[in-house]
C-alpha cells in the first residue's frame, strides 16, 4: 500500500475541497480565507492543485499553506495538464468522507459549500451537482455549456436535465473509484456517471468573475468535448460507419445512373459532377480515418502509459 493509499484508508475529516489553480493568484487567497471561516461538521481540508500557470499562483498557494487555519495541501504539477487532470490529482490526496470541487475564481460563493455538503451527505445521494438560475458567464461559454450538456446526453448515460457543473460534491467511495482510471485523458463527469446514478441537484448562486478572464478558451472546450466523445463512447465510430454506408449508397446510385445512360445510348457526361462526387467520397473517407486514427492514437498513448499528471512537489500546512 502506497503512502497516499494508507493516508486515505479511512476518512479522517468530514469534507475535502479540491481547487484546481490556474492563473488564480488574484483570487485563490480570498477563496481560501472564506473557506477557512466555514463551520463544517467533521471539519474540512483544502487541496490546492497548481496546474503550472504562468503567474505566481504557486507562491500564493504556499503562503496560504504556511498561514493556514485549516489543513491545506498544495500540489504542484510539473506542467499544465488541464482542469480534469488536476481534479483527479486532488482526488488522490483527499482525506475527507465527502469531496467538493470548485474553481478558484470566486464565481461559486464559498458560503454555498456547506449547503452542498449537507445536501450530499443527508440527501441519500452519492453525488450532488449544482445548477444556476442565471449564469454569469460570457454568451459563448453558456452556449458551449449547453452543447456540452447535450453531447453528454447523447454519448453517455446522463440523466435527462442534469447540468454537469464543476461545482459538485461526491462521496469518498466515488472519488476512490474514479481515480482507479490512470489514462491520460480523464473526463471526471464521465467517470462519475460510470460509477453511480444516485445523483442529486442543488440550485446555487453564480457570481460574476471579479478578477481576470476565464481560463476556458474555445480550444480547451474542444479538447473537453473530444475527451468526452472519444473516451466514453463508440458513437463516433458508429457515425463513421453510417457515413460510409451512406456514401456507398450514393456511389451505387451514381453507378446505376451511368449504366442506364450507357445502355440507352447516351454518352456518360459530367466531368465536374464526377469530380465533385470523388471529392465528397474522399472527404468522408478521410473523416472516418481521422476518427479511427484518434481512437488508435489515444490507445497508443494509454498503452505507453502517458502520464495523467506528474506531481513535482507536495506542500502541507503545519
């Protein structure tokens, strides 16, 4: 048994709060101080996972650990791996009976933590997701979230109407179960849905961002959708097969048309149409090959044990 496994054998605290930190130097201090002031049944600890951002977040986190009023663990990644990888690292270091994940930007009010914790441990749920009456994100982020929710409903066994928020509370056994996944492409919500369907929801407030800009870009959202689509479903492969059948059907119809023209004495014409069909079929084939190649590439990286994340250092409060 590793040192981490030994430390996590039995929950020694009520609640662990995992916070991925990226460009959070201006906000993570306010978040930690607000969390330290909470009265939580069983006590709480804070896990700050520094995901190699270009600002001085690491120094701020270590200073917070040195001045901590509650147990704080600062985990440093050797490079940037992404939010879901950082959450998985945090889950591997928790000691609480329940675990809440939240962002470092103060858009989720810290006072909602106790409500979320109580809703999970007293409501008979393994997981409780939060949702918002009104989100204070930019318009494109809200559209991206809606698409993400729709895609999860199509690709995974997501309960209808469930909003997959990053501000969630899970029971300890769920955290232990999903961290058995060691592949380089984790999608936390997909892993949670594979473990349990005892899921509750809680409406909470959502505040406007006080400092800086969102760390989520269109590129990061596309990476997230790829992790969901290619890591937790074979539907893209089935769609590729369907496109292949449709293309073959169009090709067969085109062949029959040419044969009919030839039989009835007409000279088959239409160089432009032939080229258009060839380009269409070639494009469909390349898309299908790309999807298959993406699956094979992910299998290759997983088989070669590409790291989910590499922890450079761990700093604990005294």
